[in-house]
C-alpha cells in the first residue's frame, strides 16, 4: 500500500523489533507512510563503538528486522555515516515532516538526540522520542533527598512501586512510502569478522532477532523459571534466560518480559525480576555517571595500585590461568560470545583481585567479546566486583576460584566442556589439577605447564596481596 502523503521517518537504534516499539507504532497509528531507517554511525562521539561480538549480533539482528518489516509491507533502509546528515538527507528526499525514535539513556546519547530534535523542530518538523528500552525514566526516579539511587535495594523497592504499562502489539501492516531511496546492503556495513572467522561457534548457540528473543523467553518460562533461583548459579546446566543479548539490541523489551512475569509467582520469578531490575539500576547509574566505563564510581579508588601485567592479562583473556573454572569461563566467552553470570563474577574477581589488573582492562575485553555487551551493565558489574562501584561488593570479598568451581560445578561438567584437556580427571581434582598426583595426571593425559598451564599465581598469596593493596587505598 502506498500513498502520496508525507511520510514519517522512524529511526531504529537499540530497538530492533516491531512489537512493543512505541516509535514505530505511533508512526503507523498516524495513518501515514513510514520510512524505517537504521544508521551505523561509528564516528558519533556520543556513543561507544560496538565491540566485535556485538557487531556480529547486530548484523544478524538487522537481517531479522529487515525480513520482519518486509512481511508487513515495508522496507528497512540501511545507511552508515553521520546520523544528523543522513537524517537531513532522508527528510529532504522523502518530504517527511516527522521523525520518531525511541530514547537512549546515556547522557552523551541524550545530548546527541537533543541536538537532533532541536534541529528538526527548528526546520518545522515534528520530532518525537518514546520510551521502551527501560522500565523507568532515570530522570524521574530519585531518592527523597532528590539524589539518584546508589544502593540497589531501595532502588528496587522504588522501582517496584512504579506502574508498569502493557506491551504494544505488533502492527498488522505498515504503509510504505512510494519512492526510491538510497540504501546500502547489509554486507556493506562489514559487521561480520573476516578471516579467521572467530565467530564460527556463535550460530550454534544464538538466534539473533525478535523471533529468537520470543522463543528464548518462552523456553525460559516453561523450562527454567521455577528453578531459576538455584540453577542460575550452576554453569553446567541451562538455567538462565539467555535474553541478555536480545535485550542489548532491543529485540525484546523489559516491558514485555515483566508482563510475561506478571502472573508468575515463586522464588524463581522474584529472583528474575531482580535481575531485570539490576539492568535498570545500571542504567540509572550510567545516566548519572556518564563515564561509568572509564572512571571509578568511587573516586577514593583512583589511587589504587593496579599492576602492569600484560602477560597475565593475555593468559586470562585466552583461558590459560591454570584455574579451571576461570579458564572454562574465558573459553566459553571466546567460543560462544557469552559467559555464565556466576562465572563472570569469578573471572572478574580473579583478574582484579588475584592479578591486580585494572578492572577497565577486563571491562574492555568483555565489551569486545560479549554478544550482550551493554554500556551500563558491563561497567557497573565490573565496578561492583572491583569494589569501586555503587553498592559494590566489599573489598575483602575475593572469590576463591577452586572453591567456587567445586561449589557450583561439583561434577566438573562445565570445566570438562570448555577445558577438554582436563576431561579425564576425577571430580576430586578437576578444579585443582595442580594438586593431583603425577601418576594420575599422566594417566589422564595432563602435563602441567605444557597442555595445561600451572597456576599463574598462588591464590592464598594473591588474596593477601590484594587485601593489603585495598587497605592501603582505604587508609586502613
């Protein structure tokens, strides 16, 4: 269906879905032609350039969105370059008199969108932004003193008091604009890796796109929700939702997830609601601290004595630390673009506290290698582990990688999956191969220092070193 009426331009960014998309639905409801547009603006100073794994996901997510729009009679325009220039060019080419988009929440992105909105309105266009990426507007949620929340529990209690809207249905049809516009092929964006293709294992685990997000939510609700409170800590089983990369690209909204949980009761549902709320809390922090990924939330940590240890950092990145649960997590990350949440905490604690490597180095690696890399969740969680963040773990909380492995992977299923050179070790030694008798190691084909590394550090000694460094920083 086409019409000669002026179209509405709808910008897609981190909202790559057609259901519960307020910008798209508002344009459709206006009864006007709609021009959907995605712009890859790597040079926009306000935004943090996506990491390599996120760009892999973005490629496939855009493909899914394009197919979904075509089924509704529309077409996704794909461009790369300056957002301001391409929007102005598209407005001029189509005669559009309105531009809609869904809000972003880092202060720098808000500033860029404010400039864009002002420029469009100055030219006589209607420019509107809508909610949908979060459950709350960070600018409207504050403590009784008017400050922003720095502790999760009161934030969660306050968030729970807010009214949740219902999700918006998928449009049944999108009116197309009757014209030809410049667009680029998805491959022109060069989002996929070249050679060697390090993403070879991603497709076995992930199905980017809105349909994949909905299918994963349904599976989680049916198979995992009831036992989520316990199973989310066990990396050897499929006990988590796996929705984080879909949320990161906006293929599903938190509104949709919370609506699906609305009539669910029990410990699993309550625990998962808090996980969604932690994401909200992270954006609440980012909104108020725009340099969350590069500056300590607590300035008193600026004097912390980080060690320059490039070889140790590389060993950690490649899963060659000599601690099986750490190495399994880092290899899972490299092979699948994702890491189990419990193991994220273990690996982060090991880097920051056992190796005394700056949390920003770990955050940067996760940003580049995680398909669910998130500009708020990622740095907020790293600062939580490091002790420098809001509502952070106490400095003396240092995960023991051996005991963590034995507690949460007691049969060694996770370690054996991602560290196959240890697969033949009995449970007693799979998390501590360096304590196994030499005869047993030989029998199981393990040669420490050759096909599996000896520990980078002694954990007990590293723990004491970390505690001393934290105490010096704190002046205690």
